């Protein structure tokens, strides 16, 4: 299964182009990390992929099927969205939130079946959050909520996952856990697109990386080829050094370090 975006253009009414001829593809078993400064349109791009924003031009397909021609339920069975966080005025449990992932598979006004509940429990077990099933979702830590939201996406049954800054606001330990989940899902055949503000994450998960700025997309390609000091300096408007340290994997680990000058 291949997610393909072709020549996407988008602008809010009266505003400049936020997406200007953006194209990329993502195959099953691969990870694509999207980087860009604040306000550059990363979340807007994700919303356009799901049809939540109306494109000026361009086309989004999944396995050759134009997503704009599918019903919301049909599209949801193919592609799942993991937001940065979610809030609710209702006291849902962790299990309730994960079970919501089964909604695209339910008939109108139907209740989740025993099989739906089994799938939700299996998704929580796979992510190591089964112990959060009875906990109130709003009382969970940021890292716990994020893992529950990923479990909800897995319960949805979609093999393509789109994650909007899944590590935002998380400590180093929870960031590492989320990135490990991303790698594991790709190894299991999922296609994963995620946005982040930290170039280190692109090196950590492997796969490919693309840079979005001023509406234009650079990449996708391998992080080692695209994430140079010069490219990151242009992207973020500040000097950045890309260094490799003898840690983690046998070939070492890349770190991207902003350079602060007096």
C-alpha cells in the first residue's frame, strides 16, 4: 500500500500559499519524518491528506484510490490519525478511548461488538498500556495519553498512520518509547508519517525525511543526505551542527545541535 500526494497546493482565503506543489509518496513498511519551523504548514499538510482542508489543486491517493472519493469511514479504515493530544469533557477511560478506534467499522447506531473489544484490548497490550484500561484518560500523563492514542490508531485497523508531533511535550524517556514504537510499526509493515521539531528523531527512526518551508517540500530522502548543517541552518534560521557520537547503534548516533554565539 502506497500513500501518494501529488502537486498539492493550499492557501487559506486571502492568504499566501502554505503548500506549493508538494509531492511525496510513502510505502508500507517505511517511515517519513516531516520537519519544518513553526507555522510552516506541517499540520495543514496533514489536514489536507485527510480532506479536512480543501485543496486548491492536487491529489491524495492511497493504494491508487483517490481519498477525496471515499466516505469518511472508508478513508478511516485505510489511514489513521494520531494527534498531538486530545481533550474531552467526558470521563472516558483509557479503554474507551482505544475502543473509539473501531468506530469506522460499526454500522450506524451500532454498539461495539465483542470482537471490537478484543481488538482494542490487543492494541493496548501491544503498546504496553493494558494497565491503563480502567484509568481516566484525562488523568494520564502526557506520555501515557500519547501511547493510548497510538493504540487507538492500531485498533482502527488502518495500515497507514499519520502522527502529528507525537513527541511534543514529552520527556526523554517517553520520546524514546514513542520513537521505538514508530520503528517497530514500520518493521511490522505499517506506513508511518510523523511530524516533529527535532531533526534527531529522523535519524533515530530511520526511513526518510522531508523539509517543509515557505510552502515547498525538500525531499523525501535519507536523513544522512538531507540533514546537513547548512540545510538545517536555512530551515530554522540559526546555525546548527550535525555531529555523530559513539552511542546507541554500532555506527554511532547523529545529533543536531543549535550553535549559540555571544
